[in-house]
C-alpha cells in the first residue's frame, strides 16, 4: 500500500523496524480496532495479521516527526525493565487489567530502535536522531484509538535495559521498575528454552553489554553468555536505581507487591480491576489462552542447575546480584 498523505496513517501502528530496499524505516499495520490483549505485542500483531483486510505499509522514519503533531497519544505512565525470565510479564499483565490502559510488551519497533543506540549511534548526532525516532515510535504506538485511553505502560525486552540511561534522557520523569531473580534460575531457564536475544546474529549488542568482542560472544557457551549479560544488568541496576526506580526480586512477587507496583506508577486499581489482577496472577503469564495454572519453579530450577551453570553464575553474576539485593533491602 502506498502512503498518499501522513493523515492516511490514522489507525495504523508501527509493528516492526525494518530495512526495505536498503532504506531503514517502519512497517505499519492497520489496527484501529485491535486490542493489545496478548501477553506480548507481537502475539497481537500475529493475530491481527491472520485476519482479513489488514492493510500494511512501509515508511521511513521521518514520518514520525509529522505524526507527533497529528496524533493524540498517551504519555508513558511507567516502564518495566527486567533481566529475563523473572516475572515481568506478570507485571505487564496486571497493568493490562487496568481499564483504559495500553500495554506495549516487548514491541519490536521499540526494542530494535533501542538496539540501534548500540549498533549505529556512533556519534552524538545519530544518538539524538535515534532518540527522536524512539520518542516518535512510542508516541505512535501510544495513540488513543478509542479516545478513552489514560495509561501507557511499556515493558522493554531485557537487552534494552542496557540503554536505560538514554531512554531516561528522553523520559526523565517516568517511574521505572527492574525485575530480576537468582542468576542460577535465570540461566537454567534461558539455556533450557533459548530466547531470541541469546541467539541474535548481530553480536554487537551482547558484545556491548558483556564487554566482550563480537567474535568472543559468538564463541561463548550459552551459560557464560547469559551469566555475563544478566550480571551486567544487575550491576547497571545497582548503579542507577534511585527514587524513581523500584527494584523487585522474583521471589517477592505476590498480589500486595503487584499492587505496590501500580501504586508506584501512580495508578489506583478499582475493586473489579484488583479482582482481575488476582485471577490473572494464578495463571501462567506468557500463555495467550490464559488457561494454564502457574506453578512455582524456583526450587526445580535450582535442582536442574549444572556445574557449568553454577560456575558461570559464580564468576559473572552472583556478586552483582548480592549487591543489588543489598541495595533493594536497604
């Protein structure tokens, strides 16, 4: 579909950041009537794509500058950062239970742009440009499509946390939380079911996070790569957490803590919303159907940890984890 005018993008949202014929830009889908109900943004996109008559189009990034003047959008209410497999989807689902809220859970267009800070922002000019584009993408994704939306929550992919300082320069007043858990449990989970971020062919992102070279990253065992990555996240959270940040360990997660997160985001759920959150908390957070009951797995993961997992955790992640725990408890 060709774009005749900027106003022709009404009802479209950016679903991915892509390169078409050598031109970097955004892939948009017409979704004026689609609720973002799935645990992850891309699951909603897949559902919408399977439906008939969904128009799609490509634009370069510059349209974002014009759209910011045209779209009525919700400013961010709160940011959710995490170190992978530590309960962030549960928190995002709770935010989704708030009436008139928009929850963007690991939207490709956001997290790919954040990654550009690492791979492409070689000078201040490009950093400023990508900051403008990121702000524009969030503005486009947060557009009011019913007119009643009041809150916008963004759950970033785990690697985006590495760029939290740049993200906070764009939105300095938005409160943020960082979820994490015992590194042994995180490594066991990621090695058993390897996520895309650990298998990314562009090794520059993980190289930047771990302090290794792309060649070294390519040669690392998954246990070491995961341990070094999450250890870096823990150290960064320990360094940057302030009065606008809330640190949450996975082992804290409970209904009172979830409600505390919403309070931290300056949201007061109604009795009906609290009931919906309570029901959702009993289910496995990542499943689209919402029918699988949640089962605590911390002990099982500890028992499954290999000697290599424990060695890599001890070498790269345990000390940053302990320091982060000390800061949270103090």
